[in-house]
C-alpha cells in the first residue's frame, strides 16, 4: 500500500490504450448515415459516459429523431466501424506499471464506459487479466460522471473509496472519481490541462505519472 491507497483504478481509453481517435472516427461514421453530426470535442469531453448520453444530444442538435430502431442499431454499427479502423496501441510502460503496483500489494481495477465485451476484445488478454475487477458501461445503471462506476469497483474489491486512486484523462471520468470520494490523477492524452482542472494532479505524459507514483512508493518504503 502506498500513500494510503489500497487500490488504483484505471480508465481504459486514453489511459491504457491510445484509442480516442478511433472512437471519434467510428462515432462520426456511425451517425453520419443518419444525418447527424457529432463533434470530436464532445466525444473527448464526454468520454466515459454511456453512449446514449452522447448520441441523444447529437440527434437533438441535428434536429433528427432518435427512434427505438436506431437506438438498437447504433451500438452494433459503431462497434463494426471501430473494428474496421482500430489499431491497438498500449501506452508504453502501462503493463509494467500495473505489475509494479500489484507487486507492492496494491489492488488494481479497470473502469471504462465501453461495453465489457468491447474492453475484453480490445485489450490483450495478458493486460485484461491483470485487473482484479472490471467495471464496464454495461455493468452499471449510471455511467460517468455519476460516481456509480467507481463506487462499484471499490465495492468489488472491498476497499474504502477514500483509499482509492483513479487515473483518468477526461472531465466525466474525473468528476465520477471525485463524486465517489476518491483521489484522481489525470494524464493529458486527449485534452489539455484546462479541461482536467478538477483532478488532484495533472500530468502531461504517462512517464510523469509513473515517476510520481514510483517516488511515492519509494518514500513509503523508507
């Protein structure tokens, strides 16, 4: 345990994998066939939210009707487009960082707005299996920025939210962590620091994050 943290929870997109550009492309293409425009900035800012919470305002802004048939079709159409465009890239050092935490007795979890099956398919098995718990968008009733995803993860690992550290890269995820009563570190992979101000600490790169956490671990060991 370091600095009072018993568990560290990771967001997936933009933290574990550099996937946000592909999410933007797949959402843009999926909605374009319905005459709906979705701003990339909206996707970045609302990352972690349930997909319907992103799509609904986009249809309203485009003066288009979101029918039950479209609601049923969009997730599958978007998933197929993501498979078409996606090139998996794990951020350097992430597997080693997670293993380091585990070796120090820290519990680790994945909390993502993506569906469980999608997270399982996107992440290499050896990375997915590192997590003690996985809370996906279809595992909760309310997505980020509601605290439910992170509270669910804490409950799963039987830890107090106050003893948890969250690593995020988007405003909705940061709000979710803070509403849950957790400490949140943010990495500016998708958005600049001005959008991440509610985080307890902000890092420009993963390397800066690793260095900070490793310093904390070394200090505690002394």
